[in-house]
């Protein structure tokens, strides 16, 4: 007598479709692999702080220079 099962036969991981729903594909990766070293984080923070300081300085210069140019052009002619 032939027995039937409601569960499908397990296939190899290579024959599964390429999606994130398969648990064996997720088990191969660990979140610890994506954590960056502390030195890299500190370097990124330093560069971001320098960039932010530069942006603030450029904005301040534009707020000073733009009205001066406007006033010079408006009353200089």
C-alpha cells in the first residue's frame, strides 16, 4: 500500500527559490558579521562632525555675504 503525506519532501538548499523566507538561508548569516569595529565608528563620527562644522560655517558666510551683495547691487547702481 502506498502512503501519502501532507508534507512535501525536503529539497536541497540549492534547489530552493532565491528568497528570504527559507530559514536555512537565514541561519548561515549572523548579525555579528555586520557590526563594525569601534575604530571605524569613531572615524566615521569624526568625519561627520568635521563635515557638520564646515556646513555651519558655509551657511553663516552665505547669510552674511548674500545680503551684502544684495544691498550693493540695489543701492550701488
